[in-house]
């Protein structure tokens, strides 16, 4: 579990658990910092999939079912003990959603809040265009990554690092293709849902996320591009907003 779930600051007296799901190619270290930024009532954990960081010697997951089952097996006891919320950015949003669907269907568990960030809404035309990214040639994909930001230019110019990053992106695209997104059109939650996006992104179809719940929904457009989350002022806003949402929930 220590490799799959990063939890550098354990808070045994926390009232709620916040599970964070990084973007494709993202590292746990970004969300690991959140562990100390949140108050004592919220314990932060970060998901680390096989094939990256300290799990780089492990084979990449074959499909979304493998990802969901591994995460569920590791977290189920914790999620049964205390209320929990999910935060995912980009690829992490889709993984968090798939895990949430599985938890509800198989165990009757539901997050107190789902936070989706920088992710095209399910069933939007943009989402299905995104799933075709794996068909793009490597050079164009690197140009696209450079345009999105979030990846140091020197990484993209380093052949070894860029090849590894492209491998992760392609493997994650494969995972997305194995999940029956169209078949869960009517799967809905009752928890609140909030969507965040960078204001510089022209299209994101985030409103399509709002259909997944009967609970309250909110959308926020924060200054920046796809990786607006890396801007310190935006990160501060997210932490304060998430804290408020969780604390206002009737735990």
C-alpha cells in the first residue's frame, strides 16, 4: 500500500479523508505538499499508479478495471471508516470517477464531494476527441505538451525523459480506452460536485460533469491554462475551497 498510496502526514484524528489523483505523468510530490496545508480534520492521500516514480519497475496497468480494483483494495477499509472526498486533475479526474462508480456499485460508498479539475466532461464531444490523442505522432504530442505547460521544457528536450513521459501518456490513454464511458451515462451520485478549469483553455465541456450527480454543482474558472493548478494563488484557492466544502458537510 505504501507504494500505491502516498500519505506522508498521517492524521489519525482527522474527520475526513481527501484522496488525490494526479494527472498523467504527474508525480505524487505535488499533492504530498497538500498534506501539511490542510487542517488537522482532513487527511490527504495521493494515488500512485504502477509504472511511475517508485513503482517504475512494475508493469503498467492493463486496463481501468485493474487500476480501480487495486485502488479499491488498498483504500476500502479507510473509506469505510470515515467520510472521504476525491480530487483529480486531468487524467486523475477520470480515474477518480471510475473508482467512485465502483465504490458505489459494489459497496454502497459515496464520496461527500467529487472535485474534478482540468478534465473534459464525460460524454462531451471534447472528451471523445481527447481519447484519440494516442493516435498522434510523438513529435506532435511533445509540441502539445509544451503548449499545455506544466512540463519543464528541458524535460521535453531530453530524449530519455521525453520518451518515458510519452510512454506514460500512451499507457494512460490505453487505460481510458478500456473503460465503458458511454455505458455509464445514467450513473449518478447524490454528492456535491465541483469542476475547476484554467480560464485560458478555450474548450473543456466541464458542464457535462454536472450530469453525474443529483447534488449541488459548481464550476470555477481560475487564471491560467491546463496546469493552472501549479500557480500558487490558484493552489491556495483550491485548498481553501476544498476545506470549506468538506467542513460544511454534515460529517
